[in-house]
């Protein structure tokens, strides 16, 4: 298996633009997690899905953030409009129930 | 809410030296995970501990969970430059939610 795949790896955008981050989980994993990592706040859980259904989105910072999982092999995290304070590394992770999470390589987002 | 505190925040050791990283929880741990992260990359799973007093080893890395299940340690024997990176402990929040919280990380540098 190729592991968790994220795209793009790097994204530079201007404030106010829409940003879409993409994730392909490991096949057979029924949980998918989106995290954000910054120097100030460390690794924070934004939202997670079970069997494509959002279970807990309490970590999503604002209405500008939205996440979808239309099928078992694809998820998106969208920021609209983006702001400089959204600059961070965004990770996607997946797991099978009761096992460890496997992380993707991350997307480094810079909003200017 | 549960919090994980890691110590030290950073560590510089000479190659060949042993070192220990600690992870302390404000509440009982129901699953403790150790990950390693290299700059610009995702988190790599190292070990999972669930039972009080449990100890696991992989190559030169040993992780332990204390009997009270509120503290874990990660010990590296005869460190090598390849051990350099950021070590994070993560824990599942109680209630079977499959949500993780993470410690703030310990940045390790090994001098050749």
C-alpha cells in the first residue's frame, strides 16, 4: 500500500483565495482525521470521519473551514476565504478501528 | 480536558549516548502512542502501549507505561544521527471516541 496520500505537498496562496487540500486514506481504513500543526499550538485535531461520516468537527476553527468525505478513498479540507493565520502544515491520517493512526506527508500551506 | 506534557522540549546528545523522553498525562491514559517526525514529513508510528506496566522495544528504542497509566517514557540506547527528529506522544481521549491528543513534542538532535 502507498500509505496515506496528500496533495498538494506545498501550497502558496494569497489572502482571500480558496484553498483545497486533498487526502487519500489507506485502503480498508474506516477512520480519517485532519490535523493542523503549527509551532505555537502543536498538532491539533480539526475533524474526523468514520465510514465517510463526520463524527466530530469541534476542532474546526471557523466557518471558513469545511471538510468532506464523498467516498471511502477521498477527502478534502477546504478553506474559504484563506487568511495568513491559516498558514500551517495540514496532515491527514487514517486508521482501522482500535489500531494506530497512519499519517500522510502533510501539506504545507502558506497564505500571504 | 486531558493534556499531555512532554519533557524535555529539546535535547542535544552526542552520538552513542542514551537518552529518555517523558510524557505525562493529566488523566489516566487509555492508549499511549509514540510517533517520530522528521522536518517536513509526516509522523511515523513507533509504538503503542495500553496496559499499566507495559514495556515495548523496537531496535534501540524502548517505551514504557507506568502502572498508574499516567506517564510514559521513551528511551533510546546508543543514539545515532538517524534518531534525530521530533518525538511526539499521543493518547486516545476516553470514551472510545478514537480521538487523539498529542504532546507538544521533544526535538532531538544527535551530534556525530
